C-alpha cells in the first residue's frame, strides 16, 4: 500500500472512531471512553489532517470548530412549509383534542406520541445520501435562512448518518437549543468579559445560531433534538414514534423523554410527571407536544390554518409575568441574614398567584437597579422562590418611583447590622436576643429534617414567642396542655397531640440533633458526615478546627462556624438544657459500622440525574455509612456520574476509580428493580 493510501486509511479509521464515540456520548448517553481519550484521538486526527489537508473527510468531527464567516445568510425555501402548533393550557382542552382524534380514528386504539416541547428554535436539516448538506431556520415557515455552517458545529449532530438503509434524501426537523449548564457557563464568560449576558437559553440559542462567523457559533454550547421528518425519499414507518426511533438508529439525537401511549389517563400522567421532572432536566422545556401517532390518521385529520389538527402543545403556565413593586420589606432569617422582599401587585405566574419576590441582598438590588414603584418581570420556575428577573425600564415612571433604603439597624430588634467583607449578606448582630432569629431557630429545630415535631407549625412558633412562652428550643418540652390550649385557635385535643409529639421527638439521632442546632452552613448532609466521623456529641464539641476540616464536606469556613458555635456559652447551655429535658439518641458505636454496606467507602457525585436528585443520592449513600466528598482523589472509591459529567469523570477514569451511572447507583441503593 502506498504511504498516502495508508494515511488515508488511518484518517478514515480515526474519523469513524470519533464518530462512534460521539454517537455513544450524545445519542446513546453511554460514553465508553473518558473525555481525555476522545481528546487524544481528536488531536491525532487533527494533526494528520493538517499535514495532509487533501485527505480530510467531510464528516470529520474536527470540522465542528467552524471556520467560514459569511456576510449574510442566504434564503432557503422550505419544500414543505414548517408549521406551528396549536396550544392548549388546561387538561380539559387536551381532552377535547384527544377526543377529536379518537372520533376520527378507524382504529380500536388511538395512540399518541408524546414529546417534551423543547424551548429553542426550529430548524430543518437535510441529509443527502446520509451526508448533512443543508440546514435552515424556520423563518416565516415558508422561507428561512441558510445556517448550514453554524449547524454543522453543533456537537451532538452527526455530519453523516450511520446504520442501515440510509435514505437518499432525508429532511429532519427539530429544535436547536442550549443546555442549561452550557447557558450558565456562557453567560458567566460573557459577564466576565464585560459583555451583555443572554436573558435565557432560548435567546442564547437563537443569537448563537444567527452568528455570521461559524467559529463563534462553534464556541457556543448548542444542541439539537429531532422531532419530525420533513421531505424524504424511501420508506419510513407509519408511526411518529417509530420514525423517531429510526432517526435515533441513524445516529440522530432525539430526546429520551419521547413516549408512545394509549389512553387519555396516560396522556395526562405524562404531563404531570414531566412537570415534576422539568426543573431537573438538562434543557428547558415549555410544555408537552401531543401527536397522533399513526401517520395515516394524521393525513386524514389534516391542517387548519398553519397548524396540524393531529397535534397540540399543552403549554406549562408562563414562568414570567410583569407586575409592579408596591413596597420592599426586610425579613430577618435564622442566622440574622436580612433579606429584602419585594411586595408585588399580585400576579399569576408559574401556575400560582405571587405577591412576594426575594431581592436576595443589597448587591442584587443594585444589580437590578430596582426602585419601589418599578414595573418588573417576575419569574417563578418550578418550586423555586419567585425572583425579580429584571426591571422594565421603558415603563419607569419617575413620579412614583422611590429609592430602596437598606436598613442600618435590625428592623425587628434594632441591633446593629453588619456586613462581613466578601459576603453578600447583611446580618443582624442580635443573635437570640432578636425575636426574629429566635423564631426561625425554633422553627428550624422543629422542622422535618431536624427533630420533626409534628403539629408545631410556623404560625404556632410565632405565637409562642410573641406570648413569651418560650425563648429557646429546650423550653418547648416543658409546655403544658393547659398553657398551649390558652393560645388562640388551639383546642384541647391539638394541645394534647402536640405535647405527645414533643415527647416522641425527644428520641432522635446525633446527625438530626446536630442539624437541628442551626449552626451556619451545617446542612443535613454535613451533620451526617460529622456524626459518622466523631460518633459522639462531646467529640464534636471538643474538636479543633484542623480536626473538623478532615471530615468530608467540611472546609475552613464550616469548620470555623462549628468551632465558634461550641465556644459560646449560651449555645452550650441550650445543648445542655436539651439533653437534660430528655432529648437523646442511640450511641453510634452501638450501630456496628461494619454492618453498614458502604462503611468507610468514599463517594463523589457529579453530573445531573433524572429520576433522583443529587441530594437524595448523597443522603442515601450516607445512610449506608458512606462518606461523600466534593472532589475526586486517590481516596475516592466510587464516582457516581450522571449525564453531562465532565472533569471529575475524566479524572476518575484516569485513576481507575469505579464509576456508577444513574441506573447503577439506583441499583446499589435498592431503588430500582
Ligand atoms: S412539531 C407540525 N414537536 O414548537 C408540527 N415542535 O409551537 C411542527 N417545538 O416551531 C412542530 N418541541 O419549534 C414539534 N417535540 C416538538 C417540539 C416542537 C418544540 C417547537 C417548534 C415549533 C414550535 C411550535
């Protein structure tokens, strides 16, 4: 074989190997090699290609870096117009849609293909003989812009299809979007460089796709999922779901959330489930798309105006709305943190009526440039506390707006406030002298993850403190039925129940007790790590800063908070008081550590998970005796890697550390079949 032929063959092999790795990573979600290995082969191929430019293959993954800069985008006419979707906003209207399909259907079972409604922008991509030849935006549905060079740089999109029976012509349609993580990173970079950040991932995707310089587009973390076939030559299944599966088999990326279901109940269930999962998905979705699965039935149902009758989008309630800031109040939290809260003209957003939004701290007020009386965009995503996203400056009325004055003393107890250098929060210095802090400390003590006192809600704690019946958590345990039933809206039965649950809550665990004290930055996971490490309360109280820092998850700041907490007489008195009224826990030494499945094993968690949250994985591992650390080192036994895992995964692979994916960890925790 001639040298040139040999090199051509090598280039082909490397190109195909990288394509295979891309397919495993982006389509199958199951990478078989670490990132470092991919990078190594990538560089090897790049080097060969630069020495022998004539041998470069069009489908080489090295071509995803962009290069061509245009002066303007050419127009592209879509052979089949790109339609939009009809919307519904409630379950009844979805029922109406399904019923219309079922009425039209000659089939005994009418199936629906259900897909997440990706929040990006539509694109059409044409493959000829399996090679990506053209990509266009939707434009007005008839004519769009030729964005081929930019689309070619999208990491999860193959330049060449793989597998069997590749059609001579195939137009796929789908959504160009940005992963949430990539979007955040991009914005951080833009802000650092003094440039303007994007408002949301959708805008960022749109802005990136319309870059004339494809090198800039290549640097943006764009992604693509297919959801339809446009024009094609050859045979395709008569089912939307099967078509999506076929696209996947040809190496095209599709959302793993696409399902085929029969029956209205299952259609509603999908919406409920994905609403709950929405915040933990790696990308933004703004609803659910229902499509009649049978293509013949689709054709029979046809179109109305510019939308198909066989499909509808069930949109989530809008996450953003516009309203007015009527006032700003300052709340004092458990640790004295003073939080400005915008009092809003009530507005319906994210499915609920919102009348408060947090302004976080002084810096945030400055960043937003917000004034009382301003018109603002309020955002409520999932379970998250409503936020003020931005001020609508165009609608500011100088006659009614007022400056927000941050308080110089605590609005509750009048103590001085302080702001430690380098920290964003301003705090009341009153400690437990401050009634607000006292109330929050007791609420925290009683909360579910702490002593879990049934029947002691926030309102009741406020009442007890307001009536001067308790000053600290230990005094809860001497409350009598008579005392309690003297409170407004407190019957004899509820009072008895509460006294009873107070007695029950005295039996707890060391980790819960530690957490219940409300030491700054000591969450339930840190508390569990400390309990596992020191085994007894006196050992924790006596521990020095250096010793504390050896506990996983405990850094310098947390160690200092712990150390100084236990050096304050009034804190030690509360602890003593609690123990003397009978709060107790089993000795950890009694629980034979070696019987715990994961005793002495160190885990690190990275990436994002779908069926379980990171916190839940952490808590479950710790319950089995494991330590959970923040970074990978030689001491790590196992890395739990979700999707989009990055440097931790490469490091663990390098060190030959065991790696568990989401299914693996669910199995280990006994949470899957
Ligand atoms: S199908 C004829 N499926 O929503 C049907 N569209 O509001 C054409 N979109 O322009 C669209 N996810 O940009 C379809 N799974 C999905 C989708 C989806 C997001 C977007 C698409 C379309 C818009 C219509």
